[in-house]
């Protein structure tokens, strides 16, 4: 069985074709600048990479170029589209409606459209991706996998904001959380890796990438997470502010003569470690600048690490006990010094990192010392595989 995983953004489309017998990627790629000019990078396993500028006026054209690349005699990995058993779509926001992956039909898509308000940049693009695939592969079953679904188990006290309750009733303003596919995949894998039953496990997952979120997972269920109504809340990120005093919004609007969308643009695109450092949103650039003596780059890293550590501390309280702290995603998997610094704040929890074991990137392993009270793990995330597995499960039912 081969499953195509699609992650459609407003001007980009990432894809992977996965052979579910071996769970290996047989081709993956990226369409960029859709609706602008168009650029396709297609990486088939064991064949030369295809990298070309090509006209992509809309997402349907992008999907058809991907399908052509997959079946092309030179760059292809399958002989016909009928080899694709199903398509799994990443969908950012499922609101309160979707606590699980779902087979997509017109009724379900209409329900997803109702969540567009909550993720105006992402959901409409996701739906365009679904519609485009349906048009070009009318016989392949499609499944939607939501970033928010895993967090639907949070209790009221974790998801409600202390705002007038009517905003929750009228508009569903609440914490939803994101990166759910990753938090679910990584926490399950951590329990397996430690050989402890998932239902008895208490795990804190730190998904640290361009966007970062921390999640408290109790018995395999999310009970709290740092992102909120939108992916802006939580720790400082590449360009996102994370949690700030909400009064700052009015203050900046007044002093910088900005309207609300302009201030929100600053919080989403010009803040985070980029805003503090003025150097870059990429942690590799920050490390290099800090090394060269740039104070603002150093303080940006310090702010990020301190905030991640504080969330871990608060989730230790929420969980009542911690079996494992897990690092994942670009920074979590690769940034040795960020992990070291974050863990150095956690001695109160009995966390003791082993510097030697922590000197590793991108592989599943234990990072903590043998006498650490809490295990610290590195578990690489694989959101595409998680989406493909859920898609397979649903279409086989
Ligand atoms: P996204 O949220 O866009 O998926 P990623 O999970 O790829 O982001 O994380 C991007 C961050 O991870 C960047 O700040 C980058 O510095 C860091 N990162 C990614 N790969 C490496 C690497 N090999 N070494 C060090 N840092 C890395």
C-alpha cells in the first residue's frame, strides 16, 4: 500500500509518497511560489533529483505537476496513479469538531471550512489542496489529519482563557494547541522506547523548531500545551513572540502608530529570537553570532531556553510526576547546547543530562545520566509518517 501525504500551505505544497509495507519514503518534494511563478523540487528514491522553475498558477496545477513527477518514466516511482491507495492531508485547525483523523467527504469538508476563521492563513490552503487532489484523483480515498486533534483531551481548566465566557460560547475562543500529530507520535514512541505502558506514562514533549510548542502528555493524552487559540502563544519562536502581556499590543499600536493587523504582523513575523537578536530566526545563525560575541543573539537564545524550561516546570506540576522529557523537531533534535541549557534549569526535578550522551543529533536515544530521576530523550519526529499511518488505518476500516 502506498500513501501520498500532502501538506498544503498558502503558496507551497510539500508531499511524501510512503510505502506502508516498509514505511519508507519512496519520493518526496516541494512546490513553492504557487500563484507567483512556481518551483518544483522532486526527490525520488534512487533516482536523480528534479529541480525546476515551472509555471504554477494555482494549487491544482501544482498537484498535477507532483502527480506527473511521481509517474514520469524518468523521475517517477510508480507506473500509474492507481498505485496510490489513499491521500493523507495535513489540516491545521479542526476546532472542537475533530478529535481524530477523519475520512474526507463533502460534509466533513464543510465542517472544516467552519474552522477557517480560527486559522485563516492555513485552513483555506489545506482545503484547496484537498479539492485539487479530489479533482485529479477522484477514486483515491482522502483523509484529514488535524494539528489540533490530539489536544482535544485537554480539560476545561487548561483550555479556557479567563475571558468573558460568552466569547467561548459564541466564538469558541479557547486553547486548541498545535503540532498534535508530532506530540502524539513522539510521546507514543517515547513510551515504547522506555518500555513503559503508554497509559501509565507521564511525558513532556518539547517540539522545538521554527514554531515551538511544549505538551504535557498523561497516559498518552494531551492535558496541556503551550500554543493556544493560534500558534502564536507559548515560548518565543523563530519570528513569533510567544506569550506576552496582552497590553503590549495597545502600547505598541499607540507608540508606533500601527493598526491591529500591523501589530499582529510584528508579533508573528518580526518578533521571537529574530526580533530580540536582529540577526536571524535560525538558531544556527544565532549560535554563530553569539559565539562571535553578539550580546543580542546570546540573549535571544537565553530567553528561548529559559521559557522552554519554565513550561517544562509548569507541566511537571500539571502531571504530578514526570517519566520523560523528550526533545524533537529541528532544534530539539539538533541543537546540543539548547538542550543542555534547558536541562540545566531542571535540576529541581532531578533532571541530570549526560554531556557525552547529549552530544548527538537526529537519532533516537537517551540523553540523561543513569542516575537522572527523569529520563531525557531525543526522539526524531515524523509527522508525515504519522499522517500516513492514520490514513492507512482509516481507509482499511
Ligand atoms: P519547522 O517548524 O519549519 O518545521 P524545523 O523543525 O526544521 O522547523 O526547525 C528549524 C530550526 O531547527 C532552525 O532554527 C534550525 O537552526 C534548527 N536546525 C535544523 N536542522 C539543524 C541542524 N542540522 N543543526 C542545528 N540546527 C538545526
